[in-house]
């Protein structure tokens, strides 16, 4: 079955992660995504070498593979007039143009919103920038790291009193790409009603601020900083994480703590704690949190995580493992829902890839093709545009295409 965006044509000029992620999500949903690359390629093709880690499999780059699957690549030197002519012909028949270049860069190239939307009034022109189109820093460059720092994520992580928390790379870019894809889908729906395209603006900063709306609402509405927790002093000790005998961590998550407190005491094998005046109410447990957490730490260290989970299941407690990244990829729940999907890659065989956060009963998302090699589909795309093999030969002779 085809995905919900089957028949939608996307042209993208993107690099590294935020933009490519957006295109991949649209491709996962069935869109035909054409990645226009310079003759040197998206710098993301060499990204893992840039940071000096985990180069890839059989000459492929897992970073690029994940963020560019379900796309076709055409290589064009847009500084050449004939290459620009080819690009503009692609735009004439596109539904979406998507980029994560800086706000001013497309304008300087002659492919800003006014130019492309005049050629194609039904075009959705989407730009996922760092800081948005307005304000004093709209034209400043950005990367994932700058976004998560400025948007407050590094100070929303880690324990109170510690330096800004080191956040693993890519979270901001991934979210920014998904938010842009979401906005594009909304613009496509609006076009169905109005017949008109529009400019869609999303940003790394805006996406992260939206994600942090819970913790940012405190300074916004109350003028107070949302406090960073300290695990050993958590105000609700049964909404906290603990380490078992086998050094595996787990979470207890009870936002109705008085309701579940008797169950917790039974699970601990310490029924006497239920009516202990230090712990017999949410207020008492909060006032004596440090003492109670010390007791829980000591008890939880006596059994393995699996042993505790058997007890928690019996007592009806809300709990979850704290998993390593490898455990997440092997999680049967993630696999069952295609949050992690299998794909038969033509180069390195059957492999797992991060899959889809949504499920459609009639128009499912899918991984249909691997990330393209640079310019892999140039001839195929030109033939679809009406060029002949003689035309293609001439374009190669002129250096318009590689």
C-alpha cells in the first residue's frame, strides 16, 4: 500500500540533519523526494569522519543513511545557468521546496520564496532555519549544539547545581526536521482548500522551545525558573529512578502517589512504612524525601531489576527500565510498532533503522529505498522531465551534470 503522501513531489536542498530529516519523514510517508546536491555533495555524507567516530558500514555512512533514505539524488552546480534552468524546471512541477539553508542564502542564489512561488503559485516553500525569519539573529548560522543551548535544553537536563548538561547530538535537529514536515503537511491540507501554496517557516529554536513548553511555562507565567531535580532529593520519591542489584536502572512513575503508596510498601516488603508518620502522605514524603530515597536505594539494591519487575507487576506499580541505546533498538515493543524497522539494504544487507512515530491503517509509512549515492538518479530524473538521452549526453559534455 502507498503512503499518505503518495503522488506528492518534494525538491530539497538540504545538508547535515535538520533539513534532510524533514525530507526523509516526507519520503517515509510516500512522497517522491528529490535531493538536489552540489557536485561536492551534502557535507553530511562525510559527517562521521568530521567528528572522528563510527565511520559506517562498507563505505556507507549510517548518519547519512538514516537521514536521506527514500530519496533520489540529482547533482547540479547551481552557479551554472543551465544547471539553474534544470532546477527551476524541477520546481515548476513540484509540490514542495524544502531547505535548511540560512534565511538569506536562497535569496542570494536567486531561489528565494518570491522567485520560486511566482513560478509555481501552488508551491509550498518550506525553510527550516536556526532562529526563524524575524528578529535580530534571523541571519545568524546555527547547528544542533547552538540550538539546544540557547533554547534551554542543556539547563533542563542533569541535576540541579551541575554545569550545563552534555546532550547527545542530533536531538534538536531531529525535532526541527519533524516539526517542519508537520508544518508542510498542514500547508498541503490548506492548499487543498485554497488552491494556493505558501511560505512555511520553522526553526531549530522554535521547535525546541515548543518541546520544552512544560518547563518554560513556569518562567513565562510565574517568573520562576523550573527547578532541576536532584535524584536523591526528589520531592516525590515514587516518581524517581533507582538502581537494582545488577546495576540496571529503572523508573517508578506515580503521579498519584497517595493512591500507590500502599502498593509500593507491599512491593518493598515493608508494610510498616505505609503508616509511618514520616512517609504516610505526599507532604510527609516530600519533607522527608532524602531519608526515604536512601531507604529505597538500600532496598532496591538487594534484587535484580527483573526480580523487582516481577514484584512491581504483581503489585500494579507503574514502572519502566532505563534502557541503553542498544536496548532501545532491540526493544520488542519498539519493533512491534515499527518505531524500529527492518530494511533490506542493498549494500550491507538486512539491518535495523529507526522507523516511524506514527501508524496508518490504510496508508502505512515505509522504507522503500536506501540513501542515494551522489547524483545517482540524475539521468533518471532528467528522463522523467522530458530530456532525451542525446540531451543528457550534451549536458554532460557541457559540464552541467556530472
